[in-house]
């Protein structure tokens, strides 16, 4: 049976020699890395139950036609990193395209320096699966026991205000696209970099409880404040050069009916990142105001409903307008893994969702929760000089989790 590419799927297909969009995860594990033979056998055993991994390289305007029987080619799909430096592994892999002519995914193992830790990376063409779908594929392949299901999204009736706000978002994005059409997209010579940090998830929950908001609100506010601090360090203290800007916030629409289906079950809304906020508290308030309005007015359901009503070509056009990197320099995703047992005989330490910045995307931010750890992963163009932003994000959250030493103490200034 063939699968017609949906509107969002089509927005992730590019013409000609452009790099194809790749999503997936980097995983850190504690234990002995598997042998190549063991990993090939595991993947071969389980790949048949994952329809998304049967799909060929998607092309614009064509149906996906899964092969009748997948015969795993270890060279094409289960790959080994030669470099022992685990620090450099993610950034190097972001620049490696998926191989053509075979189903559009691969699984990498980076054994490291035999220090009891190793990394695994799972990558898949974004037109074939979104982040939540890719997480299901990954857990099915790696979990030694039956993988726990990811939490589905509850469908609700869209509101009129939510629908109106979706249209406003699209209109604002289109207006910005016209105003900024002369802004060049990132040059091919501007390489992709990767940086990440993590904090215990309980820290985020505690700050969110005190602020009466969600953990994702806190993470976004801390990221905005980290951008401000980073700008002050890279522009000789001129904080006026750190204006607010739009971030694209993807929202999954996977429910019980399409929890593991191939394709993208996604919508998005625009959130104004409060980089100019005068305090962290103000940054939180401004994020919460926007995210709470999105929840109250059911923006997820409104966008899903409007996308389902639209012709596929119109939906694909609208998706590209919403994601335009000239008007939204950051895509900011969030995903929670269920608690899992051993994976490949090892203990999962943490994971980061990733994207390779195809289509001129300037940066991709992910907040990924797994095994009691919250990771902030950032893929960015080297010209942005954002390598310290995740570390500043962590610094902010750790300082906020500590009691203030004095009433007037500023716990958010970078340590010298």
C-alpha cells in the first residue's frame, strides 16, 4: 500500500541538491557498547514492525511506496563511528546526509574510548517521521524489554479564538516573509555546530511549581535569558543588540489513532522569545502569557483542524511560511521519553532530539526529558557564536534552584 505525503510531510521535501531534512535523537548510555553483530541482529529482528522504516527517500509530489519485505543492509542502516571522541560525534553526524536509494533512516553507534559510556544516534528523513514517531521507532529498536508507549495527545474541539489566532500567526509570518525577503539564508559554508547541557528534571519542576507554570515555560524563559547573557558577552556588553524574535514551537497531534503512523502529525505556533526582558521573572511572565493563551484557546486543535480542512498544497505552503527561517530564527521542540529499562544491555542516561538545519534553518533547540534528566540541545550555525548558550541555560536553572544568599543577591550573573 502506498502512502501519499501529507501537507506537513511535503513541507519537508526539497528539490535538487539541497540537503534533505533529517530528524532523530542522540542517546548517551552507560555500559558496554554492543558488538556490530548484536546490533545488526537486534535491528533486523524488529525493523519489520516499524512501517516508517520501510519507506524510500521521499520526493515532492510522489507517493511513498514501502517495499514488500525489508532486507536490512548492515552497511546502509547500522553504522559505526570511527572517531572515539564522543564530544565531536553529534556535530559531525549532523553534516552527514542519509544515503540515497535505500529506506531513509540509519542507526549509528559511537563506542567511545572504552570508558563505560557510548552513544547511539537514530536519524530519519523528516518527511517520513516527526520527532514523536522517531522516538517510537528508536525505543522499539533499542529497548531490551517491550518499549513503553509514548503518551498520545488528547483531541479537543477547536475554539473560534484559537482558529483566529492560527490565521493571525500565518498572516504575521507571511508579512514578515515579505519584509525580510532580501535577508540571505545561511551560506553553505556556514557549518552546523552542536552544543548541549542537562539538569535534573526535578530542578525544572521545582522552579515551575514556584512560578505556577509548566516546565517547558521555564526552559524557554531560561533559554531567552541565556541568549541575553550570551549577547552581552559577545557584543562587548551592548545588550541592546539582543532583541526579541519569533520561535516556531512544534506541537504533536499524535493521538491513539495515529500514534505510530508514518508521516508528520505536527502543527506549530509562533512564540515571541523575550530576549529583551529586564529580569528572568519578566521573561517567565512573557513566555507564560503566550503559552497559556495557546493552551486555553486550543491552538493545537485549531491548527490541526484547519490543516485537515485545507487542500494538501495549501497546507504545505502554510507550513513552509510558518517555518520560514528569515522570520523565525529558532525552532524550539520539546519531547518527553517514558521511563525505560535497559537498552542494548546498557542504562540510558539522557537523550537529545536533533535536526540538521536543512532548508536554511538557522537553529534548532530541543528540550528532551528522559530518565529524570532534562537536556537542552542546540544545533546552530557557526556564525551565530552560540556555543555557550546551553551552558548558560544550565547555569541559570541551577542558580535558581539554590536559595538566595541575600535579599539583593543576583544569582543569574555569569560566574567569573
